[in-house]
C-alpha cells in the first residue's frame, strides 16, 4: 500500500505491513492510515520476529510523527535553497576537494537507521566510483566486535541462530544485555518459553542487577570487563570435567589445543576465575555445570561484551565454548549476537563498514576487488575501488582533526553525541572544510556543524528492506509521502552521483531495482567451484534466490532469512547444521584468548567505574521517541545510578543533583541510589543530548580507546569521580508551546527539557541565588504573573501566567519531590479557556483532593507508581491482580519486572484482600 501523493488528502482507511525502526529485533508492524495520517500501529501477528508483540516504543510509533521538528527544505550555508542548488553545490564542492586533495580526502559516515538500499548505493558511490575507502557506519559503535569474532571463528559474519532457538533452548545465557529493556519482545518470548518449559534455565551475567533478572534462575554480577576470564574458565572447566564434544572438535574445528592452553593459563581454576570476576565460586561453578551439561544452549550477547578494548576476544571466548561443546548448528544452540539497530545487519551485508567491500566481501578476500569492480562496471564506466580498508569511525574523526579528510557526508546519525570524546569530535567537525548532513530532524547536535543540509524522509515514508539480528530480511514499506521537500536517502545519493558523472551506474527509478542489483552481487561468482577465483570458498551471504522479483514481487516480499538461493528458495533458518564453515578448509577456528582488563583505568582522581547503556522507553538520541510525551514519563530526566555506599562516601543523596567528572568531560544529572549497582560503579544512560539538557552527554566521559581488531570503542568502561552539584535553588517550569522563542534560564547550572502534551517542562537548578523572583520572572518569561504564592523564609514560590483565559506558564521554586502530579497541569495547557475552578487551583497544581499518581511505571497505560503502591497495599499483590485493576503490565509487558519489585517492597504493608462472595476459595 502506498499513501496519497504529496498535496493530496486521502479520505480512506488503509492498513500496511511494515517494520519497526528501533532495535535489532525487527518486529513486524501493522499500521493504519486514515485521511493521510498514520493513526495507529499494532504488532503484525504474522511476522515471525514478534508474532504481534510490540514494546512500548513500537506501540507509540504513530505518536512520533508530525511536521513539528522535521527538516523539510535543503540548506546551503544556513540558507534554504532548491534541491537543484543543493545537489549542484554538493557536487561542485566535492569535486573541488577531490581535485585539490585526492579521492581519499572524501569520507562518509552512515547509520543502522538507513535501509539496505540506501546503504548499498552509498557504499557503491563512495568506494566504487569516488574511490575512497573511508566509509564507515555507527554500527561500528555497537556490533563491530561481534562481526570480527564471527569472522575469525566461522570465516564469515554469520549469526548462526534464530529467534526460535531461544524457545527451544534448555539453557539461555544472557551476557552484557539488559534484554528486558533493550530487546523487550525477545525477552517476552523467552519468558513465555520458560513458562511453557519449566526445565528451561536462564543465566544473567551482568555487572548490574537489571529487569532481565526477573526470570533468571542464576545471576552472576561480574566485575566489568571480566567476561573473557569467565568464558576461558568455562572452557578449562569443560576440559577438566571431560565435558567436551571431542568428536565435533576433531571433525569440524581447529585451534582447540592453543585455545585450551590459553584458557588453562589464565583461568585454570574456579577460585581463580571467581576472584578475577568478583563472583561467588559456588554460583560460578553452578553456571559451568549447567552450560557443560546441556547440549541446547544459546548464549545471547550484546554491547556489554562488544563495547570493550578487547571486545573481539570476549566474543571469541564465548564462541570457543560453544564449539568445544558442539553447541552450535542445532535447534536451541549457538552463540547469538543481538544487534542494537534495526538495520545494522543490512549495513554489514552491503559493505557499510570501512574494512568491507560489498556482499560480505573484504579487501583481503581473494579476488574480491576484481570481482566487485567487474560487477559494478558499465559499458562506459569503470569503478576505481580503493585497494585497502578505510578509517573506522574513531579513526575517521581523528583523520578529520588532522586535516586529512576534507569532506564528510553524514547520513541518519549524530556523531557529535554518540562517538566517544565528543568534544574532540565536535572540534574536528568545526574545522572540516565540508560537512554534508542528510537528516530528517530539524534539531540535532550535529546540524550546527553542517555546511549543506539535505532533508531526508523518515520512518513511515521510507521504502526498502532491513535485516534483523536473525538474518531475516523484511520490507519497510512507505505509507506516507515524504514531508515537505524531504527525499529518500537513496534518491539523494543517486542524484549526486549523476551530477558527478556516474549516471549510468546510478540510474535507479525505484528501490526494488537497487535491491535486485544487491541480490545479484551476492550471488555473483559465488561458490567453491569458481574458476575465476581459485580456492575461494562460498560466501555465506547469498540472496541470489531473490533476484528478479520485479516491483510487485518486491512489494509483496515476506520476511525471509538469508541465505536465499536456488537450493534454499525459502531461506535458511539456521547455519552450520552440517558442521561446514565458510573458512578455506571448512573448519571453525577456536582462538587462544588472553583476557585483558579495561584500558580506561581507575585512579585516585577517578575511582569509580562508569557503565553506559540504554533505558526502556527511549531510543538513541531521542529525536523520535521524545516526540511521544508518554515515553518521557518513565525516566524524565538524565540520571546516574549509584550504590548506597558510594553515594554516602561522595555526599550525594537519592534524587539530588550530582556531577560525574572524567578526564575528558563531565556529566550532570539526578542521582538514583540503587542496590542494583555494584559498589564502586556508576551507570548513566546514553540518550540525552544538548537538545534536551546541559552536560549530560555520556560520550563526554568516555575516552576514544578502541578494540585494535574491530575498531569498536570501549564505551562500557569509563573512569569517573562523583560529587554533589551544590545548588542554591531548584525549580520546575511548565511553559506553553510557542510561548517564547528564547530560553534565558538555560544559563542555569542544571537544566533539562521534557516534552509534554501542549507544553514543555523544564527542570532547573542553579548555584547563584535569586533575591527577587518577580524581577527574575520578568527577564525569563512573557506576560505578567497572574497568581503567586511566595514564602521568603524557605525560598519556596509558585507562580503562573494566564493570558486571554489560557495558561501560558507555571513555575514552582522548590525540589521536584514537592511537585504535584503534573497530569492535571498538563491538561490545563490544552484548554481554550480556564474555568474559575481551575484558575483557583493553579498554584496547588491539582484539583482539590486529587491524588498524585507518582512517576510512571507502565508507559502503555500511563499508570503511576503511587497508584500501583496503593493497589498493592489494598491487597492486589500479584502482577495479574494489578493488571486486572489498573491494566498495567497487560500490553507490552516491559513494566512487569518493576511491578514485581514494587510488590516485593510493599508486600509487608499489604492488607489481606477478602475474597468476593462469588470467588471460589
């Protein structure tokens, strides 16, 4: 289904099946379009990734659309221009810099938010026809170590498992992943599988106690960075207890003796490993026994493993154990890297990493350069492929800083926030002669550095394919026309390519034509009997079975897992079932692993270990999720989780403001004192940017240290110091949309902006006192104060402004814990005229006797903590009872672990609920 053309207004209701644009689960979505507007979304019950389930972010997709905050016109040097001018200027400036400094002076930085077709033409243009190897992707920041680990072990970047394996496993080992928050649909699938199979076990290995522990049978709270010790110890334990699959090792692998010798040398005993990992020896040996005793074991790992200076080795330490036990190529078995972005896998397929060419070929792949060059050649054009890999993400921006890279084109990502040592990245962008940005959001931290801004289409408009974590290709279908003058990324790239003189190679009219070429390249001269490239093993990535679909077949494409070939026309659910791998000799390789600690060492000046990660209801830099106010309610402000003893030592308090300081920068946020943290460690979220707060960029605390093999930054292991942020006052300001263009209060020592329906909420704090708040308000806010309540003795104040019957702003000076529930005030901003009753209650901020529902726990149904606690105390002491009364936990299920925690905390206060007369007891 295609939406109405631009300028037309559809009056019909239509449904389309597409794919969620958030995490790597790749959930299918059924979207409803009414009168040209996306009005509702629900899970696609037929999609094999989710079977109708959606998390709260996916459920709110239709709430994140709209014209506000979108880029709709091209800009050159800050001035809106026509597309012809923007494209011509882009071409002229690129050509000028290439002529002066060579092809290698040009670079591109892409994103797992792009569709495969966008990725393909970008890679083809930069590497194939501009002749520069310097094209990399933000997937470098999350999955590059997993890629190298698979390549070293299997000979290819090939995830062997699928999601059904999570349901067929006897044991699931979750390592470095808060699956309950970051991949909620997979977590719910595991949870249901455990309910169906009481013998299934789940082990959670993570420095933090997370919501994923809710269904864990065993938790190992390991010391950050000690994963390789843990799995080396497992390998040594399996050998000592004769739990190896010696037949599998002999027939299908190599390198075992060296791998075992390294494991025995570094982690030869349970006591040694327990000390290195700082875990209880008995619990550790229980894990080892469970892993060794079961054949059907899936180890599911993510950023907690990958984002390390030795992330690749950690991945191979995990894979070693699976190979040694023959726990691969079977239902419910294998090492399973779960990706972070919706199309990180698709980007890897087309060569989106700087060390790749295309179709899973690398520069060192025998004959690959010649093969790709011949495939991309046209009658009149010959590609000029670089001869070696380009700069990986961190290296790329270091090259910009040195002046080696003169032109950078960034697509669908925000390196000014996401890369480590963000201040250095911003300084490099500032000095780069040409920065081109393709983006759909009008306000990001990157745009101030852009010379040319190209408005791109967004989700619900983009049309193409994505590949999820289990190698499943799905269609992302465009349902609405691009907003304003926004254009699809593939179209923008191709139009520039045509103006650069490569029209014949980029003459695509529809994304299906790009996909068809991509599929052809995957099968081009692909096989063991390839006479052109003697000895070249078959490339596992092969979707040649999808060649020739045509537009209708492409539009109707059902989700399918690669490889897709003539021999496997319906796709391939599981790899390596026959024990044959993509190496030259067909054998998998075990690697000798020497565990290493974090490179970012602790010191007297920076004694606390920093951990970074995602939160449940937000995605990346919030350009999309912050558009849905209900997604802001679960964790409204940037925060830091701190162990109670560390909080006491540093003199910080729960819900107080504090500052984390690192060698590279600082981070200001609200404290959450939590026993879920190990002592000596701090957790901060990655999402907040300068668009939403001041000095709460997690990347400012991380040094630009990378894994030498993968180039992935060590984002999980910063070193910081903690101190209170001493403030003279705190305040909450609610201000109507459009009430003022200026934000003079942003000079405060702390501020954060929280989007709400009809208004913006600002949390403020400053170190300088205010002697006259009425005078201060006149410099800050439009209009006269309509109502005010002030107590000079304790510095408390409440004030509001009403103009022409409408509430324009509301201010409370005092700590946030004194706030009323803000839902009542939020509703007042959406009233055309305040009633007399509401006007009288403005300073109170609520109706007389109205209850404060507390912080939101269930985002789907907007159920607050206070409401839930009251229900528990009244006798609803199960998740099912709370769901029956309040509906919390009945939709996506992401809040269930938090509900269980509240039940445990409040159970002593709960009264015995008397059964109804009709209940059977």
